[in-house]
C-alpha cells in the first residue's frame, strides 16, 4: 500500500469510529426521548414544547459557531432529531 492509501485508510477508520459514536449517541437520545414521552403521557402534558425546541436550537447553533461547524447543517440535523422525537412521543401518547 502506498503512503496515500495507508493514510486514507487510517482517516476513514477514524470516521467509522466517529460514525459508531454518533449512532450510539442518537440511540441514547431516543431512549431519553421515550422516557420523556412516558412522563408527559403520565402527567397529561403536550408532546410539543416550542419554547424548549427553540432553546435547543439556539444552544446547538451557538455550539456549532463556537466549533466552526456549518450552522445550516446543525440546524438540519437537530430539526430531524426533534421531528423524530415528536413522532416517538406522539406514538407513546396514543398507546394504551
């Protein structure tokens, strides 16, 4: 293998590990989302909390700026995460 191929493989292996970590973190986030959904159902609270969602978006956009990460990308990612969170909590809300 050439120097290029060795370095490329090393970097791709690093990305693979980061991807594994991201998936684990998403799984952990969704586990907590389900717990929140059960709590909201028990106390008859609405699934959607716009104030909380806006707070999360503001916070992660600030973090993205501080880390020099594309804020549009972060906004898209967190919008999808929150959409999935609402879907999961609505499912819990409708369950018997």
